C-alpha cells in the first residue's frame, strides 16, 4: 500500500471514529440534498454558475484589470503574488510596515495553501485563527481536515480536553454550548488586541471592486472591521464580473456547503472603513498553469463548498489527512497532482469514480472525469507502479469480456458463499467499517427469471 491507501488504513484503525466521521458527513450531505430540492430552479442555477465561471476565466485579464481599477478607486491597495512565497512576503511586509505583530485571521484555504501561519510565526507574528473549527485544529497543531468543517474529525470530548488545557475550561466538560462560549470569550480578547485582520475572499466583483465574505460565525466581520489594518487574500479564480452574479452563487454556496438556505453572514466590503488601511493580495500560485490545461481548467470553477467531500464514499471513510494535501476529497484529487504527479500519484485512485461528486457540485465541475484523466496522466508519466498496472490490466480484460466477467462473477459469488464471513470482513477494506450483507440464496437474475416463468 502507498500514499492515500496507507493513510486511509491508519484512519480506519479507529473504527468508531471512522464510522462516526462517515455518518456526520452523510448527515451534511443529506441536508444539502433537502436544501437543493427546495429550490425549483436548482439545476438552472448550477448551469448558470458554470457559465459565469467559464466566461470569467476566459476573460480573466480583462476582469482582473477592471477589479483592480475599481478597488483602487475605493482606497484599496492591490498586490499581485506569483506564488505562495511572494504572497507570504507581501503579507509580512504590509504587517511590518505598520508595526503589526498581533493578527487575527478568519478561515481561508488560500492562506493554508500558502502556509502563511508558520511563515508569519517564524517571523515573530502572532497569528490566531478565529473560526471555531480552525482554532481547534490550530491549538492541536493540525491542518484542517475538511475545507468547510476543519475539525470534523474531532469529537466534542477531545475539544473539551483541548480547551481545558489551553482555555482553562472545566475538566471533563464537553457541552458544545459551554465550549463555544469559552472560545468566544477567548477570541474576543484576541480581536480587541489585534493590530491587523486577515481573511480569505469568497467572491470578488470586477464591476464594483468589492469583495464578498461568507461565514456563519461573524468572525471575518470582526477581523476586517476592528483592527486598523485589514488584508484580504484571494486566488485569481475568485472573480465574478457583475454584482448581480452573486445572487446565483450565494444561493448555491450555503445550500451546497451546509444545507442552510443562506449563511449567517454574507458581508460585502467596498473599501476600508474610515481610518483603516486595506490591502487585497491577488494570488496566482499555479492557477494560470491549470487554466492552460483544457482538461483540468474547470477545477478553477470551484467555490470551495465542500459538497464533493461530504458525498464522496472514499473521503467519508478515509478522513481528510489521508490525502496529504491542503484540500482533500475529489477536488483535492484534481488539484494536488498539478503540484507534483509523483508525490500525489496515489490520489486519482482514491475514488470509486461513482460521479456523485460531479452530481452535487454547484459549479458543475466534472470532477470524476478529471480524476479519470489524472489516472491516465499517472500511467503516462510512468508512476503507476507494477501492482496497480497489472491489476488495471486484469480489470480491463475482465470487464471487456462477457465470458470472463460471467465466470469471474460466479467465482466471486461462490467464494462469498463458502468462505466464512468473518474471514472476508477481516481481509477486505469494506469489512473494516461495515459488515458484508448476507448473500441471497439465488441471484437477482435467477429469481427474476423464475418469477417470469410462473
Ligand atoms: S468542486 Fe464543486 S462540490 Fe467540490 S468543493 Fe468545489 S464547488 Fe464544492
């Protein structure tokens, strides 16, 4: 086993956690289904979102220029970063110029991608993540395991222990309301003492030069309004042409992410508040390279809702850390190999190719098609490995021949009947998290034929 499979096996050792993780994310997926069905024109919205993203990315230089001009006119300082290093240096220089050493940050996958926190800490800056889930993983010294629910892999009892250690809550307390209140009091002090706030950006509007930030906790709003200095960090793909395009994406985002009709806070920032200094750092970090690859460019349509993670049977049963990339799940599988096909060669196989990820994606990213395309790239680059290559060869022969498929199916059914269930469960990944269903006495087809004859 290598890469993802090894890490997944580690995650599955704690059967109770694996089962609970699976159930918790399925609950979110189910909520998303109900919320999406409450919107009669849901499919039309998805199609419109896809078209807006396609149009924007096809005209990116024009919209970037328009956004820059309009944002500057509102008093915002605009910076461009070619890669993660440049992004981090720009942020550090802005902080140094203002003498800022205490920073509050609200959730941003881009700053995770650029590893901003360790960089700033190395340079003597205290940086506090203010989203509750982010703060939990920060105190644990871990990266987020999900792009929307960063601490979904941790139980409330573990959070209770953590908060007892760092926030001096009562020993053994695990009531979520009590723990949330303790975190709120702790973070309020940090907000009030901060020299600067940093946040990500959900959408940037070319027509207005404004940015939109969507949260449930309001932490981004405190971070971008209380301190005298505010820095927003965004990837080039966050642009939308017009303010009215937002109505499409805000309706899709909350429902896809958490099954809510709308997020608690959707804030539109049109320049700094009076007396404040505001900067926006626009980051490429390989996005232009992805844009040039016809097969993969649609991955830039992603609005980071997390729905493809919640629905993915592999993600739910292997946990976020098994991907060893800042973004896990189907969208992570598609994005990671651009940063090194050898390093991430196991990821395109961390998928059943069931297509559920593509079906739920609000921006209609063809995730499973891209995962399949990466498998071909891994093979073409000579990174497939002897075992996998031969296993794939056998699978191709069996699936391509009716005779082999029928004989193989019969053999498998016979083995499932004669071998003890406990042995099969012990040998298969399936059996690590659930029990095999009982085999029917007759195959469905035989039963159906029997009924036809009667
Ligand atoms: S790829 Fe689609 S479903 Fe997955 S996080 Fe992005 S927008 Fe959401």
